């Protein structure tokens, strides 16, 4: 197909769309124009042309005029009441054939049949056939001329072709409407998916920011408090605390730059360092110990191949980080913490406990987490539960029977082997 043919086709389509749009806005305009046109044509034929094909040219003029109007004026209501219009026109057509006038305006019934096929259920076509056939048969019996095939069958074929055309147009309209509706629903679904993806990404970023900033600021706070107390007795210890604060601050800034760099669409050189893993636990524990919290680490039955997915390792790392951060914040200066990683046949269990030492540990008051018994308003425990849910895992957090606090993470074996979320 040439470019000119394509341009002409598009032009015709645009003009057809404009006509359809105008007709949808003002249907009465087209109805009136069509009715006036065919009424004028019928009256022109009634002025004398009807005698050229009439079986009985002596039919009174007033009767011809009345039948012509009955066959044309009802077209004005063909869209709203097509069956009633066809019934009126069928009566006029019967009178025309019985009288011998055989007015050509009787073929205007084809327009009504088209609208019946286009707008009404298929059974309406059967009823329309019952209205069309009697005038044809009556005229053929009253004024026999030639065979029945010549008088009845061609007209019936014409009605059948018009009905098939109406059905084809209706099928095309239904198909187009279905495509438009599907496109609309797909667009709505796409927008919803985009909103859900944006919400999930915001949640993930907020969780990462909370873990990075919350942990490092807690460590810095612990170091600052320790340095303040040590400054009066041992300036060397205070200097060590300041060095540790500087190191921790730089680490926090590095992680924040990495996270923010990934978010910048206009930064092709964004830093894309790997996320923390279990290999970074030692560095995490060292920083917490430097902040003044004694931590004991125990790992049981670790797999030799180290096949834990990277996302699961990040989940374990962040849970341990958040639990130790909460201990630094709330457990008190005399607290001790234990981190236990136990690999079993059914999965991985991570226990982070502290011995307490503050006045709030027995009830958990002050521990962060939405929906917890404490009064904190943070999202630490809620974020840990979200991370666990990514791997079909569970997280329990609460006070121990005696004193202290425990956070327990369970990741099932099936999720560790086969489930790797897109955005851990």
C-alpha cells in the first residue's frame, strides 16, 4: 500500500469518526434530514412516476399520496421504535400491493430492517419477516405476473442482504467497543500497577533509610555518651570515641550516597555497590561493641556452600542491625546481647536477645515498632516483619519472661532455595 493510499484511508476514517461523533451528539439532525429526503423522493414518485410500474394505474391520487407518506414519514422514529415503524410501513405496503400501485417507496422498509438488525436482538428479525412477507405474497396472488421467483424471492433476498449488513456492522461495533473497553481497563490496571510499584518502592526506600540512619545514629549516640564520660578520666578514650564516631559517620554517609545515587535518574554514574550480607556481620558487631554494647555471636550448623540468597542475607543483616540498634537505645547501659544464627533442616532461625538492664525492658515499653505494646512510634519491628514476609518468614518480638528482649526471625527452607524477591 502506498503512502497516498494510507493517507486517504486515514482521512476517510477521520471524517467517518467526525460524522459518528456528530450523530451521537445530535441524532435528531440526521433523522430529520433522512426522513425529509426520502419523504420528498416518495412524494416525487407519487406525483406520477408510480404509474410506470403500477399494476393498476387507476388508483386514486389521494390514496397514493397517503400510502407514500405512510411509507416515508415513519422513518423519523426508526431508531427509537423500529418494530412499530416497520409495522406501519408494512400496512402501507400491503395497501399498496392490494390496490395495485406497487409504490417503490415500499423498499424504504430496507432501512428499518437494517436498524432492527443493528439494534435489536436476533429474534426481532424473525418478527420483521412476518411483517414483510404478507404484502409480497398478497401482491403476487392478486396481480400475478411471471413466476413467484421473480416477484417474491428477489425482494426477500434484498431484505436478507440488508439484515446481514446490519449484523456485520453490529458485530464490528461490538468488537470495537470491546477493544476500547479492554484498552481502558488495561490503562486503569497499568496505572494501578504503577501506583502499587511506586508505593512498594517508597516503602523499601523508607525501610532502608530507617535501618541505615537509625542504626548509625544510635551507634554515634552511644559513642558520644561514652566519650563524654571518658573525657574527664581518660582523654585517650575520648579520642578513640571521636575516631569511632567519625568512622561510623563516614560509613553512614557512604551508604546514604549509594542509596540516593541509585534514585537519581540523571546520574548514570550512580554508585551501585552490593547490599550488606552476612559477611558484613562482623563489621556490624564490631561497631556495636565499640558503641558500648557487649555482643556475643554464635552460628550453628552453617552450610558449607554458603548458598543463602543475597536478598535473604540482607534480610538477616537488617534484622540483626535493627535488633541491636533497639538494644542500644532502650536496654540500658548494663545490657548484654546475644546473636544466634541456627541453620536447620527446615530453614534458618535468627535469635537476637539482650539481658535488659533498663527499667522498661520487662514490658517492652519504648521498643520501636508499630502495633507493639510499647509507646514508641517508630517502624523498626514493622519493617523487620515486612522483610521477613518477603521470604515467607515470620518475626516475633517481645519481652523475655525474666528481663530483656528477644527478636526471633524464621526463614523457611523452601523460600531460601527458590524465592528471591525483586526488591529485597
